[in-house]
C-alpha cells in the first residue's frame, strides 16, 4: 500500500517533466560538475539556473 502512495506522485511528476522539461547530457571531465555546482551555490543558484543564465546572457 505504501508503494502505491509514492508511485502516483512520482508518475505525475514524470508526466510534468515530460511535457515541460528537456534533458541535456554532457560528458565532462571528472570533478567538473562539482566545481560548477559550487560556483553556482556561491551565487545562490542551482547548477541549472547558473548554466541557463550564462547561455542566455551570451546570446543577448
């Protein structure tokens, strides 16, 4: 029964992500992701927000 309760919200989240989000996979040297996450955290952002902002600013 507990499994059913967690399955429904997860399915709803997956449907939302499928309709509203895209995924991008990058092959980076080891340690790069953690380095970038730390930089983003220093600026009060998530890694996704940080990368998106940098790209958006570069394309203005």
